[in-house]
C-alpha cells in the first residue's frame, strides 16, 4: 500500500470526506448487470472514509450491492455502486460506497481530519435506505 497523494480539499463541491489517492489491494464480489456472480481482484484508485474508486472488468449497475474485501486485513464490507465512470482498457471506474462510513477499514495511519464524523464539516446521515 503506497500512498500516492492527497487531493486538494477545495475543488468544487465539498465532499463528505477527502479522497486519498492510494492503491489498496481489494477483492470485489457480487452480481453483475447480467445477473451473473463475479469475483474480481483489483486495486483502489482512491479511498475515503465512505468508500473507494476502483477499476473493474465486471459490468455493474448503479445502486447494486457488492462485498469489498481488504486483501491485507481480510476485512469485508458491504458497499453499493454510487458512481459509474468511464471505461479504460476494458475496465470501468466504479465508485463504491460503504453502507456507513468506515474510515478504519483502510488502516490509514494519518487520515485527513474530515474522516471523523466529529469534524465540523462532516455531514450526518438522517435516513438509511434499504434496497431489497
């Protein structure tokens, strides 16, 4: 896990937590857009307290649920597809969001201040939707 860089904190709309450009080996599993089970090893492009941006060969739909496993710690968290981005070399940029903020999932030694729910700019979640 090598940290590449922190992204600037004042770029356009305010994010819930700052992104850190970091490659973390993860395994994503779930059901693709065709209803087929898949399991794929990849690395994150960016992480934050709320999830990650990854490149996946599997085609997913917005809102679909997947499991993300941190390969080094073996910890696994449920996520949903929050962003479908461009395809590069047959792999799509996919934004995955945890069901609840999980800054400790990444084991970042010095996370940005806004990864804490106590930070003054942190948003609170008023309702949680359950998709069945």
